[in-house]
């Protein structure tokens, strides 16, 4: 699609004068219409990795926003957005093409590898991904990859490509602009959805249906309006993020992490579930009823089950403080860990990574203390 009449701008505050200044995205873009070979050579190189999701889906008719299926390649997605050749040079690759409920260790591995490889030669990376488990992948990637200055921008959509007012093309277009923008450097893993830019580490899907599906209590980092990228803060990465260095032999094609299951607590929660699940896994995460609350009989079971048990929470917001763990006996280092700010699915990822590195209980607690748990 031709797109001749725009210019991407970043608005940033001039810290010395406290005035707002308008900057062109970069000098090359200002004169991009002339497209001299020299200026084109300086355009940022962006790698786009396709994994599927609603953004790559088709429904039966334009009013359907459910019951659709993944049916578009990353190339077809790119065909639906305006010409970006004045903004960046792109290369794209289809890593997989699935609904994000199917993202497993082997898909995660190809995403990890795709990003790690692209970091060597590209200035920015965009990953299209289903929104349902997008926050798990962004949390995983931010926990395992130090991208330095290179922005890693995840993007999806809530409406399939066939729907009236599909949000996918605009979301993808914005994600590419964000990845190409020098103001995005040094911000790690980002999520670009519904005109909002947020930190991948903190993003959570909070609405199963609406376009405004992600809510970030730690705050949005920026906004995209009419070809302008507005960052609210200078480049910053989550202070709490623990970086794991994954050790992999060259012949592997999938991760093999220890198994961690999540249990969802409720009134009359049966303590026997703990034993039942513990037989099939290396660690447990419990979505407790409040900030770590479980019936006494369940607490007692958790303290003696012999594998790490992370106390997370059902509540979308807030945290589980260490002080709410069942009282440990002074002479023993107990296996129960507070999740801090992490929800159950992110706690599961962090516990798996700790177990993969064969961390002791006290080391696991140390890692979780980064998110104010432990
Ligand atoms: N079912 C979709 C997925 O792949 C939802 C979405 O992408 O919005 O997660």
C-alpha cells in the first residue's frame, strides 16, 4: 500500500529547558521521499518474526470476532500495511503459525533463537504473537535475553484480519515503527497494542475480548498517535528482571524445562490436590485466594510436599509478601516461596527457569525477592 504523506516523529521533552521539542524520527526519514541510495543504506534494519495469533487469523465473515482460525502468513500480514520502505529495511521469517494457546517449549525455542540470531545484525525486532499467552512469552524473553539497545517489540490483535475495523494492520504498522525508532532503544522487550506501548515484563492480558485487552498497572511507557511516537519516560528496563543465561547444545530444537503446574485455590480447596499434583511435577504455583491465603490444612501440606511451592494470587493486581507465607519453623528452610508481584503464569516461568538452573530453595527465594517476593 503506498503511503507518501507522513513522517514519523518522536516527541521528547528537552530536560534542560523543560520545553517540548519536535524531532523528526531521524534525518534519513525527513528526506526519505528522495530515497537516495546513501540515505536508504542508513535506514534501520528490522527483523519481523511471525508466530500466528488472531492477527494472522481469518473468520467466516466480517462481523465474526470469534470462531476464527490462523490462516495468514507473515508475508500476507505485511502486505496489508502501508509501505514502510522509507522507515526501515525489513526481513521477515515465519517461525510458526499457531494460536498462542499452542505455544510450547519448541515454539518458545524458535522464538528465542529467532530473536538471539536477529540481535546480531538487526536494529530492531518485531514478533507477531497471539494475545492470549503473549505476556508469558514476553516475560520469558525478557528473563532470558539481554537485548542491549535493540528493541524487541511484540504485537498481536484482538480482531481477526477479516473483521470490520480489524486492529491487526495498524498494530503491526505501529510495532514496526516503534522497533525502528531510535527512542525505543535501551527499553528491552516492549508490547505494542491498541496504540499503547508497554513493558513486556509487566504486561498482562486483562480483558478476553476488547481491543483494550492489556492493562499495565506499572504504567504504559508511551503512546502512538497519528505517526507520532510519544515516550513518557527516558529508556528504562524493569529493575526486578532476573536474567538467566540458558545453556543449550547446538543440536537442540526445543527447550526441556522442569515441569511446574499451577493450582487455582478456592473455598474448600482440597489439600489432597497438592499431593496429587506433586507426583507429576518438579514445582507448584498456587493462585492463592488473597495475598497468599490458603486454608491452614493446605498450608501444612505445602510445607511438607518436598518440592518448591510458589504462593501467587488470584487477584489481578497487588502482590504476595513474604510475611504472608505459612510460618516456617526456624530450624528448617522451607520450600514455600512468595511470588511478590508475579501472577501465577509468570511465577511458573520464573520457577521453571530457576529449576532448570538447579537453584536451591534459598537461591530460588533470592530470585523471587527481585520481584519483592521470596
Ligand atoms: N486466540 C488468540 C491467540 O492466539 C487470541 C489473540 O491472538 O488475540 O492467542
